[in-house]
């Protein structure tokens, strides 16, 4: 009877050799695209720049979706997270005043959706991302050294602004460290050397950029690495606290920082009208912009003054004598939350929060669920660090940097999200095969 039972049980279908070969080729192509994109993430523009490769992956992913048209609930929620902020930009501009140029950078966030879909269907080995991160960090450090030590530029800015260049250089160093933490089976001598080189290169590029804000984000990213590595909460807070103290000391010892601290203390006791007639330092300009942002939010708390309304608002304030004329050249208010409150109102801040919360929750859940899947854990941790980093970097800058920086932001979020979804789908398929063969 046992023999008859075995004979009656449906046999598991063997994979077709052609299908296996096609799947391997697709994964290889996807890996090459990711490697090339990350290898020149902060140093390349044009045909091999991140924008071009992002567009190529998005086009392939969109075509693949039109052919397959399969989305599960988790993927739909993830893609809604990517879409919520661009949709709000469109809504706000339609209500408060239209300016199509304001949509240029936010709409590029939508490219993350087909990229995630492509990687989740074609697959991506963590090896490609690790190699791309190492090459990207090294090329960023080389370009930064050339700009500062040979060309004599004060702050390395790569092919973008110095602030996003330094911020994303630190993120590449964090991605390299995440590979060592999450991929214990790959801890060879070669990987140890590559990881160390990438971390040092990323930190070097960040230092040469002169971006002081990255050192305030570094302790938090280090805390995420410690959490993913299994350190107890007490040790995580101890490490993060020590790193925060060191970062504050390093920033505070800089002569320029000490001068600006004295200037800030003198500036805080003055009103906007008094600040309007002063010559402000870079930090003083930011504090003035923050005060302006709060005034703008108070005047229009729901929808803000309009995502396209900042130039008019600043010019009117200058003419009224309460805004410093030096700030009229800025296109944002140098802090993403305050900038969104002022230009997009409370609804805009909620949209930004939904984007970050949706992505952060998705990646954090992936880290917790992937104890037995090192690759999924690596992708999830990289995505979580990219999300948290985007928030922390934007506290003293803007969420969408220049066009090149926006492409880097999208790739830093979409590639880990796609890799994580690919591992989740593979795990689910394997579990269904086991259940079907039982």
C-alpha cells in the first residue's frame, strides 16, 4: 500500500534546462547593470552614469510588468510608498499654483517602482552589489582626492554638490560594512580587504567633501549595523553614544565650527527684522531660513505657501524688510521637514513621513525575518540604512538633491528593495514546493 501511495503522489516537476539558463542570464544582466551603476554612483555622468542606468532598468522593468502583470499585496504597498510623495507634489501644484519644473526631481522617484519589479523578477546576487559598492567608494575617494589635493578645490563635490556627495559616500561605506555583517559565509580574506578599503575610501570622500552633517548621521548608521549584527541594545546605545560624542568633538574642534557657534549664539537672540540687515555666515543663513520656514508654515499650515511659491514669498519678505536679501537665491529652505512644512504644509510633511515610514518599516521587517537568509538580510539592512540616511541627511539639506543626487537616492533605495523582494519570492516559492511535495 505504501508503494501505491508513493506512485499515486504527483511527482515534482523538474525545471526546464532552457528556463534555468534564461533565469541565470537574466540575473547576470541585472547584476551587471547594478554593478556598473554603483561603481560610478558618485563619479559618472552621461551614458554610464546612474541616471542612464536607472532609466534602462526602469524601462526593462516596465516592459516586464506589462507582460506579466503580477503584483502581490506587499509589493503594492511598497510601490505606493515610493509614489506617495510625487503624487502629493502633483496635487499641491494643481491647487496652489502650477510650475512643472517642481515635478522634475520628485517624479524620478517613480522610476524606483519598475526597478524594484525588474530585480524582484530577474534576481540579483548580493555579490554584484558588494562589488559595486567597493568600486563606487574607491572611485569616489579617488575623485575627491583629485579635486581637493590636485585641483585645489576646497570641498570635493564629485559630479554633484558637496553635501550629497559626502552623504552618499558615507552611505557607500555603510553598505560595505553591512556586507561584512550580514554575509558571514562570504567572509574571505579578499572580502575583508575589499570591505576595509571601501569603508576607508567612503569615509575619505566624506571628509574631503567637508560635509559636517554626515558625522551626525554616522552614529545612527553604526547603531543599525550593530543591531543587525546582534549586539544587545545596551551595547548599541553605548557605541552610538560614544560615536556621537566623538563626532561632536571633531566638529566642535574645527576652527570654522567654533566661529559659527559663537555667531549662532549671538544670532538666536535677534528677531527676523534684525537678521534681515546682517551679513550672515553659512550657519546663520540656515537659521534664518528655518525661522522663515516656520513663519511661512504659520501663515498657510495645511497646504503651505505652495511648492512653487517660495521665490515669490522670499522676495515679498525682502521688500517688507524681515527677510535677508542673501537668501533669495535659495530654491529650498535647507531642511527637508521645515521646507516641506513651509512649501507643502502639514499634508506635505505627512506625505514625506509616509514615504520614509513605509520604506523603513518594510526594510526593518525584512531584517528581522531574514535570520536564515543572509542575502535577504543584507539587502534589507542596506535599504534600511539608505532610508534612515535619507532622513538624516535631509535634516540639514533637502530631500531631493540635484538631478544627479536624486538618481543616486533612487538607486540607493530601489536596488535593495528589489533584492529583498527577490529573496522573499524565492523563499516563498521554495516553501510552496516543499508543501506541495509533502
